[in-house]
């Protein structure tokens, strides 16, 4: 279960979205320019391999959590946000989730309680985060200033989602997210048995692929021309070509991986994919060649680049039964974008 921004690529939400936008997922609705384009990073990507060694081990920063997910770095002023999911409670059997803030070399603190979040992303202006929120079966946005919540997408064609899990954002503001059925609790099936990949584009919720079993981690290449999605139910990772007009080609197998969970991308387009059952982050070149691996030592859920120079990989990991933690490792390349 992810819950990737991804590393995450940032998204800009307009003031109108922050105050009022609620997308009901009806594809015939009038498009809304709610998501503005991202200003691409202009920093050069170093011409070096991503890993100091082919086999590395991450270091525990702090343990004692329940189930950590969705790490994302907020560059200004410089801190990590991540979700911590608790055991399911209540008649609906929904997992409570808190967004924590870690300021390196300083403190861990609860940032947003009852966030209902899994995967997280930060806006380019650094004022909001976008979240895959299983509590309301939606995609939400949270203000970093006052922590207020806005619904970004609540369903598709009149149906509620299963439980959005992970997300990534294109340079034009298009949000792609996965919707497996890991966290529906005791709530009725809203998608008629389908687990899918969706996007929010020009104010519309659109189905990208309804044929994947338990889609999970999701990421875009730095140039935005390739979309990567993990199908955890079949231990496969797929790619989709993204056209200049936003159209998507058919899915193509990228590689197979045991329990592919969350993912992040560096400035060179290398992918860092968490294998949950292996407790490992596998590193792949854009052509699918495996470049190395980073051992974490327990169920690994997701990863994100951060730190002052963007070269620290933060990793979320753990299970409710044995506890969870935040890990880190220093690498050669910064994340994309940073």
C-alpha cells in the first residue's frame, strides 16, 4: 500500500480551488482551470550514477509509528511531511491517518491530525499539499498555513472511489492517481469491482486504466512523456507514453517486482521503487536496467527526495504489527523536480 509523490512532483492549485473546488467526477462537466502549470526546475542534473554503491542500506531516523507512507519534502523552509496510518476503527472500519512533520536535526511533530491521507504532494508555491485521502475516498488539498482541507476530486461518473492511494502531477497541472481497494473498510464498493488509475485534467476526472489489479505507486518521467504505474496485485510495473496533447498510449510492461509499492524519481529519470515484502528500494534506469538496491529491513512503502541539496532519500517503512519508521540514505543525484 502506498500512499508516492511520489516523490512527488509538485502541483499548483489556484485560490479558487483552495476555496471552493469540488470535482464530482462527471466527465461531461464544464472544465475548470483549477490546476495551473508547474514551473520546471532549471537546475542541471549532475552527470553521475545515482548510487554511491550498487548495494546500500538506509539508516533509521525514527521508529515507533504505526504505518508510514506518502513522504514529501517541502523545500521552504525545509521539512518532510509523511502520513502515519493507524489500525482501522469505527463501524466503517476506516484507518485514521495523521500527517507528521519532520524537521531534520530537530523535531518530529503531528502536523495535521485526522488527515485521512496516504500519498502526498506539495504545490510548486509551497503553500499546499495534495493528498490521496482514503477517509473520504477522495483527492484532497491541505493548506500548509492554516491546515484547512479542500476536496479536489470526490468520484467518477457519479460513483465514489475505492480509496485513493498514491498520486503524481504533470507539468501542466494534471494529477494522476491510483485507486486500489486496500482501504474501503466496511463501506460499499463504489467502483463495481474495478481498481483503476485516474487523472484530473482540465477540471475533469478521467479514467486512465481500469484493468490493473491493485494499482499503487505512480510517477512521471522528468520530461512528462512517460507515466509509470505499479500493479501490486500482479507484481508488475507498467509504462504509458504521454503524448504532447496529453493522450496516453497503451500500457507496456516495464519490469516485474515483488510487491511494488511507492516510487520516486531523480533528476536523471531513474526510478526508486519500494518492494514492500522485500523491505527494499530497487533502483532502475529509465530503460528498465536495474542499477542497485537500498535495503531498509522491513516492509517498505514509499520514498521521496529531500534535504537542502535534494540528495537525501527518505523512506517510509513498517507494518502495524511490528511498528514503522522513517529511514534515510544519501545519494549522488537530487530528486526531480527539486
